[in-house]
C-alpha cells in the first residue's frame, strides 16, 4: 500500500506541475503583443562635414545639407568612413531621403551617386579599384 500511495502522490504532483506550466504559457501568450523598437537615422549621432571649408560638427544624422556655421554655405553632409579590402578606409559623404534612408553618396571631389542598387544593396565602391566597400565605423546611438 505504501508504494501505491507514493505513486499516486508523485502522479498528483506531476499533474499539478503540468497544469501550472500550461497555465503560465497560456497566460503569457494572451498578454499584449510585443511591439518591435524601430529606429530612424535621427536616432544616431553623425559627423557632419562641410564640402566647402571642411568644418566638422557632431549632431543627429539626417538629410542634408545643413548650414555651415563657419563659411555660411549650405554644404554640410553626414560623413562616414567606408573601407575597401585593398585600399583601406576612406571618408564618404551621405545624403538621406525624407524617410531617413541613404539615397546618395559621394567622395570628397566626386559626384553624387545612388547609394543603393536597384536590388536594394549598397552601391558604394572604392574609387580606386571599384571593389565593394563596407562601413568602417559603428553607428553611435543618440542619447535622449
């Protein structure tokens, strides 16, 4: 009889644990849906540089140009370093569209070129060898 009572107690404990686990999962799944955090380019700090006088400042990234406080021209754009496997890191200037997506880029003395391919990939190639380049700097989150 002791063996039978022990088995019944163990079975009752297992069933209770199963009910608790299933109840917790059901309760957790019926809670508010998880809303993903979305970020825009304005959520990051960027270096802005004037194409005319090369004055630099740190501010939230976004569409340019900004007004340069040094030379009074509207020629400040976000600048970032991109790297070629063969020729190393090079600074580029970026222009963003109204939705905060990169629309154009250029090197210091180059022309504005589409930043993205029609397929949606980066279109930034090394000015020396045309190899695809990759970002050489991490994004810096802005603090609110």
